[in-house]
């Protein structure tokens, strides 16, 4: 086992067994490329504000809709894509908690020392200086509702863990994964039994299917909110434990020659599609006409549920199959609906986008940029760089990736094993199979981009409030 593979195994044995003789890009002051990624004010001119629904899937990477393996049948998501814009180069995060934090804060999670998924014993809480999207909306007099999986910290001061949910008007949430590791009072948790928390209350829900319960809650609460409202539907599916949802939610029949776990993963995805369709059908048609849907996911697919050829670069890594997630934005105001965009976008872009769509004004201090110009077909890009990271300070381990419109640099390191660098041309090598740093030399263009990526990453690290491990 190489030193690099041993390092990746500390994160869960993801990543290939490459040689460890890697050359870091050499930084220069003159690259001819932008050296900072300060997103421009891309908020749009005033328009009629709309409602926004975020549909967040769990452990569902872009490869699931790219034709690798058996695809789930998702007519509702397909219809939203036909009426909207599909972003094929969207980055989530390597892991669950980071992705949800990035979406709601609009900031890279290195800004507030969140590098790993939060367990029930974690003492991490939201820093006071970090404003979340629902808090921004509340300051503008707008309402919001969260339902489903939280996985963003909790408060145990009362003796029983409860989610800390800043800003939302109301919520009905489970703390984290539907498994024993997040059980507080229940002897076991599953998609048919879980602990649910509301403001100042908690209960054990049993006998209702979780994916359906999320939509039941949304349909009961959202119509009572004044428009425009923001609805955060954070589904637990298709995260494990794998199972068979109620058959009426399936889109495809059982197939004898397909692995049971593959079918269960896709039926769980189809159940989300079915329930989102029910949600849209039950909204008042006039309200629906004023509502934008954003369908995306937190991170890539788990190594247990991905094509085996991709399992060492799945969820938990900063490779494309670890962070590239689907993203569809659909609803009123879309110019040329049904198109795909290859602009690289990030979950941190959703906070300024949603604030823009709802008329809450520009988002201050965000690493993201509003995607509304892309929806209006008035721009081909809104950001120069994308950045993701995963880190653990005890022991000191980190993975980082930064990309521009074509090239992607990866850094993997620890105090024990050292630091390894990789560089990929995503235009010609989207599968990240040909590390350019293994070539005898970089071309002038490759070197220029590598230098700019290195400089931008150092800017991000230097401007983080808590100097990161490995920084």
C-alpha cells in the first residue's frame, strides 16, 4: 500500500493506489489568469418574487443520471428538467453535513471549521457570525419551512439532543441518518420509525413511510405560510438503509435479473420522485405557477451503491464522483427551458440564488453567486472557481479540490503521510484518469492554470476565519 493509499484509507479507503511521486504546482505572481474568486454581484433587476422549493436528495451523484448502470425512472424530475435548466457540472460537497451547511450558509464550510459529517456526539454548532438563508429571509419579512434530514448540529443542554435550526419559521426534522447511530429515544430507527423534532417538541414517528411523511408535513404547513415562502425538503432517500418503499411509489417493476440492492436504491429514488409529484399536484395551481423548484443532492453516491469501478472515488472524496451532483432549476422566469448548462456551479450558489428569486436582496459575505443570470440565459458563467474540502483536525487530514472552467487541482495530505497533488483536464478527461502531474512536464497552458488554481486556493485558506489543518 502506498503512503497516499494509506492516507485515503484514513478517510475510508477511497482513492486509487497511484504512485506518490507528485509535483505540486509552482505558484507565480504572473499567470495571466484571475487570482481571486470574488463572485460578482449577479443579482438580477427587480422582478415579481417567487416561492422556492429545494428538493435535496441524499447520497445521489450525477453519475446516476449520466447513464452509468441502471437508471431510476423519474418522470417528475424529467418534467422539471424539461421546464427548466439542468446544470451538469454542479458541485455539492464530499459529505452530508458540509453540503447542507454550504447550501444554507452560502459559504465554503472551511470558513467555519466544518470538515466532516456531524455525529450525534459532536459539539459543533453554528458560529454566531454565520448568517443562514432562512435568517436572511426572515430579516426581509419572508417565511421558510424545513422538513426532513437536518444533520447540522444539535444542542444537548436540556439533556436530550435537539436540532439547532436558526431562522426557519417552522420545521419538522430528524437529526441525521435514519439509523441507530442517530437514535436518541427509539431502540432502532428506519424509514418506518424515527425521531422527529419541531420547535420545542419531539416525538417518535412510527408506521408512516419517511419519504411520504416529509411531503405530508410540507403539504400541511406550507399553504399556511404567506407568499413568497421557501421550502427546504431534505429527503433521507436514497441514503441507506436500503429497502423496498411502498409499491405504489415505484416507477419500475421488479426485474429478476437485477441485483436486489440496485433495485432498492432506484425504487427509493423513484419514491422521492413520486412524492415530489404529489406535492406539486396538491399545491394550488396559482401558487404552483409562482413556484421555482430546485432539485439537487448533497454529495456523490456512496461507494456501496455506485458502479464498482467508481467506488474508490465516491462519496467522501473530492473526485468528481464524490462531489458532482445533479441540479435542476425549474419554474417561472426560465428562458429557453429544457436546456442544459455546462457552467460550473456550487451548492454555495443556492443561497444568493434563492434570496434573489424571492426578492430578499443581495447576499453579503457569500462565496456563491446568484444563478439567475444563467436561468435568464443572460450569462454563460457566474463564477471563475469552485472549491470543496474535507478535513479532520484530530488527526490532521485533508482533501481539497479547486477547479476553473477546464482544469482541476486536488490536494490530499496529512501530517503523518505528507502531501500529494494531482491535476486534471476535465474537458478531455472528465473521469480524472490522467493526472497531468505524472507527465514529464506541463504545457504552458496547463502550468498557467495550475498556478492560478494554487494561488486561489491559498486565498481561500488565508481568508478562512479558522486556519485549517494543513493550511
